């Protein structure tokens, strides 16, 4: 079989759909998506400035592998994610993708996400000069288990997010709450609009907390797998983003917001909730553990060491 490795700055509509079909096949085989929501949004909405693509194609036209490269972070360096067709693994497709990615970055600062700490992904990354840099935990809990009642701090009121009217206020508090986490804190109006245009978006599950009419916290929930054949599991709720204004931290608002979102997800009839948290965020892990969450899976970020490939 002859394969072609090709880089592209923009994908055609047909190519993007071919990649999304490949993601669906890999998700069915692995039980998890090989690409993050961020990348999938780019694929569905026509890409983004600063992003590029690498495709490995067979002479039959079948797409065997795909990699997305985001070069917009000038401080930390470019970051990539990839997927290999389940029927063509261990055939050098992943190595071909990474070789092209490293060549495009000169190998010095490239970062690579592996969703799910799988032995094959770890071996491939290590053998190609990458070292583990960051671990993101996926935690889960049953929504059939008892949930504590919500106790709001004195002076706090809660309501549902109002699209349009709340956009600017939310972007401001999101930036303040995640000032030390640029991946989340740097969201723009376009980032927010893209997610609100997704089929899963429900403002009733986007809970905002106010003090004297000022937004001081939020819990944005998400539901995976309702009305979509792309999800190969029963619907599951997600603690998508919880943010608290710096002046309200330590008041119990984060716990109250998290519980409010979990009650919302349970009232939808869902049986499980999930979330992602950085393995170094001990305070958040402690909160989620106290609320009944346990470790389920891990995502690993690798960084290239700048050594020769072998």
C-alpha cells in the first residue's frame, strides 16, 4: 500500500468531513474521542487562523491518519492532536504524522496531546523524543448516589445564563477566574459563540451566581450523547467549566455552584457526571473528591525534547 503524507493550511468541506468520519470510527473503537472539543469545533466551523493539518492517505483515497497543529501560542509553542484509523494502527501512520509535525516545528517546542493514557500512545511519544509534561484527570461520579443540598453563601443569588445579555460579563469573569490558565481564560466572544451554537448548548444548564447584580461565579454544564450517533455511550453530564471571581474564592461558592450543576444534570435524568481537572490542581481535586468523584481516565500532554527521532 502506498501512502501520501500531506500538509494543508485549510481543509475542504469534503476533507473536513472525512476527518470527522475518521474520528467517529476511532471513538467507536476506543470509547473516547481522539481529538479535543477545541479541535472538533475548528473542523466543524471551517478552521482557524494559525492552525494547519497533516493527512496520511492511502493510494485508494482512504484517510488513514490526521493531525491538527495549532501554532497560535507563541510562548508555550505549537500543540498538536492526532488520530489514526483503528484498522491501520501499528503500520507507521502515527509515526508519519508526528515526523511531519516535528519537521514543521524543527522539533524544538512541539507539544502533543494523547487523550487517554494508552500504552501505545506513550510508547510512540517516548520513542520519538517526547517527554510527559502535563496530566489531565477525567473524574466521574454516579448521579444516582446522594447529592448534598445547595447552600449558597450569604448574599448570593443564582439564575440561568442569558445569551447575548450575559456574554460580555461572562467573558470578563472567565478571564479573571482563569488568569493563571490561559487555555480557558483567553476565550474570546467567538469562542463563546461557537459553543453556544453547538447542539448540546442549553442555557438552563449554564448557571450564573450574582452578588448585588454583579456576576461573581458560574457553572456551565454540558450533556454528551443526546440525539447524536457520534457518541458511543449513554448520555452523560459534564461539569464543563466552574469559575469563581477572585474576591469570592474561599467562600464556598465553588462548591455551591458545582452542586447546583450536578442537581441540574440529575434532574435531566442522567446517570453519570464527568469532569476534567489538572492533576496538579489539588484544591479542585479535593473538592471534587468530597463530592463523590473518582478518577476514571487521564489525558497526557507531551513536549518534544529537541532530540533526533529514532
